[in-house]
C-alpha cells in the first residue's frame, strides 16, 4: 500500500490568527499518537511585515485507512467544527499519492 500525503492550508482572518493557531496546535499530539500517522508538521507563513498570512500542515499516513481513521477521530471532528469561524476562506486540502518519493 502507498503512503498518503496531505497538505492542508489555512488562511486565518487577520484578528483570528492566534485562535486558528491554537486550534491547529491542539491537533498535533493526538494526531501524532495515531498508529497510522507517520508525520504531522505544522508551519506558518508570514508576509514581509512579519504578519502571519497562513498556516500549513504537512501530514503523512501509512495508507488510506490511516487517513480515514484520522478523519473519524473526535479530535479531528472537534477541530473542524471550531476552526471555520477563524478562517477567511475554506481550508485547502490536497491529498497526494506518491508516484516517486523516498
């Protein structure tokens, strides 16, 4: 089975960046503890003035069943219900299947 890579991008409302960051941060430990999760890294992007413009998650799951499991956890459902009000636009999620990677 092929590993599943997820790239998720979040664009917080200007006055809600700390709130969005806290909500996403709350996902780190429970997700990393999932058996099928191999990597769950959280990044921020800032503009030239040092203002946060976006957050990004880079995730690797051992297979599609592991990603399905993740999406059915209580911590995932809880974060998805909370994060919406802090974002300018919907979360951009890309689910990638490896063609050639190490």
